[in-house]
C-alpha cells in the first residue's frame, strides 16, 4: 500500500506567484532593482526559515515596474540621479543587513545605535498632516516633496493611468492563470495597488472578468494608506457600502517601521475595518518593526531593502509558503 498523501499533494502542484510593486522616487533599472529586492527577501527567509528557501526559489517572480515614469517626472523638475551609486549603496545596505545572524537582533537596541537615526520626520508628518489636510494644503506639500507621487493623483496628467495599467496587466495575467498570488508593495506602490484592486473589483469593464479573482495575500510595507488625505483620493473613496473598498484580497498584512514618515499613520486595520464587517477581506493585520537599513551612512527607516529582509516580513512569507 502506498503512503498517505498530504492535502498539498492531493491538490496537485501549487501555482504560486510573487508580484512586487516598488514605491516612489528614482529607482535603479528594472532588473537591478528586482535582483536586489529578491536577494533581500530570500536572505530573510534563508536566515529564519531555511526549510522554506526551496519554496521561495520556485516561486514565479513578477514585477510591476514604473521607475521610468517616476524618473521622467523628477527629471522634468530638475532632479538628478546617479544610478551606479544608488545600486552600489543598496547592495552595501543589503550586505550589512545580511551580517545580522538572527532575527532577535532586529530590535530597538540595534536600531538606537544606527547613525543619523531621527524621529523628527515622522513627528512632523504626524503633527502637520491633519492640519495641512484641514486647510487644503496637503497636496501642495506633496507636490513639493514628492513630485512623482503628486503626479499620480493629478488627473490632468496620464501618469496615474499608466502606472495602474502596468500593475493591472501583471495582476490580470496571474489571475487569468489562476495563480495563488502574494502581492508585495512598498511605500506609495500600495496606493497604486489599492486603486488597481478596486478597479478590478468594481469597474464595469473589469468586474465581470476579475470580480471573483483573489489575491491570496497582500503584504504592504511602509504604506501611506493610513493617511486621511491619501484616503480621500483613493479609487472608490466617494462610493458607499461594498462599492467603497476592493473585494479581491483574502488576507492583508501591513508592516510599518518606527520613524518611517511615509507611514506616519501606521495602522490600517482601524481605517479599513468595514472591509471585515462587509466580508470583503478575511483579515487585516498591522505590525510595527525597526528597519535597520543604513543608506549613504545614515539610518533610512523607509528603505525597501530593510523592509524586505526583516524577520516579520520573512515570517509572513514563510507562513504563506507553508
């Protein structure tokens, strides 16, 4: 008699895909960014869950890339970028993080020792965001500090449409294949992802085909979706009841780093609890971490590399692989 098969074996080979969405600002070339990002994600899994590395390696890796669009906006505003230096600094940051041998070393004691660590940017964001939003100055400030993100919300430009299209095309391909999808978004990439998920849930041209398709897990890192000024501009913000939120995510995990001003409002479960009440998502979990990345000799709590390699992120990915 043959041995009993596991449920996984009975179900046949899994078809798992990881879809990565980057955030704002200049980025290295598509392949360079993806290579460094996947190396960081893999390093975290290998450090904490070595038995899951093979599962991570066989994942199909996909990338929604719009770095060229961000660069076009920033260069038009007179910004400059040294790609080779950026790639080198990202690799240096990753190599330093790889030297941390165990997950328990990613705590406040190590974070407090980082050079240039400061809570001031997050404090300013906490204090000024409600005030600026109340007097209608939030977007002018965003246009000054994050021109590419402001361009995303500018309906007179087509950048937002182009960015969403690139993610939507990648996501649609995975949904058409019936893949089990892990969606990982960093920073403002979570805003683009939210809007695309809403469109595929409710847009008349997309709902019929994708309304019942699901993202098995959404992992948002350093997300600004908790900011009320951002929430007012999300797709579906003016809708009511079940039409207000995306309905195609099963589990949502949100990770926010201490002193990361991009996610100064670091909890999403309270903002999107109606999705649970309306049974549009199974769970929304918030986690607070310490991002130990050092960029250009200074603590950078919003660094994607620091998020990707963090033990909390590794655990979420390992649980999904498990």
